[in-house]
């Protein structure tokens, strides 16, 4: 499969109501991210501003804390995507959720998978995002990716997944969410 995965193929591999595992919130802060898929192109990512309090300068999905006014995590993800990258929610089709992810920094992230229009126009909120870029489907479908990495953190060896990119390091929660998305896309219906 090439990077030009079309909308029909995406719908076969990511049917509406995409099943997911929900984790217990416990003491973690509820957050939602939008995983925007553009047919024929790939998945949209951001690089956070260095001025952000959490995960400054890192590659991420548009998203953030679930606010009391958000009726659902989908609402939170769409609100955050509008605020951060100017994505108009009217043109977004929610397909479902990937498995929840809890970060070492105390966030409980629900990844919301959505289709966005071809040739979508995005505008970054420069106080939060310094760049938006698309990771091609070809990378997500490559069975050699992501690459497993090891690092020592607080005296313990940690294993994590990293996605190669010519300008960015894609790892952490974003790398793991991309890995889960890739596993779903690689399943043949």
C-alpha cells in the first residue's frame, strides 16, 4: 500500500465506532487529542511551542485537557484542534477512538480518530504551535516502523517507540498513539 491511502481504504480499516480500551482516570488529568487523517496523504501532527508548560517543543497531536464545558472527549479534541491548528470541526468526520494512553506526566489521553477533507487548510496558533506537518501513510504502513529505543530515566531502563522524520523526533505518547494507529491500519479487513 502506498502513501496515497484513499478514503474508502481508510474507512475499511477504521470503521465508524472504532473500538478502544478505556482506562481508569484515577488521579490523572483527562485529555483528548485529535488524530486527523487526510485521505491520500497521511496523519497531521504539530510541534508544540517552546513556551508551553507541558511537553514544550515536542511533536504531538492537536489536543489538551478536557474542560468542564466539553460534553465528550470528541468535543474536547475538536475544540483543541480548532484552537491550535484552525481546523474547522464542520468538515471533520469522527471515526472513533484508539486505546487510551496514560503519560508519565499524569495525563489520561483519549485519542479521537477523524477524517479531514483532502487539501485541508490549517492555521497554527503561534502561541501554542510552531509547525503543523503531515506524516505519510507509507510510514504508518511500513512494518519496519516504528523503531524501538531504550533510555535510562530516573535510574530505570525505559523502552519507547520512535518514528523517523527528517526534522523531528516523534516519540512518547505521540509515538505510541501513532504505533496503535499503524497497527490498526495494517490489519487487513
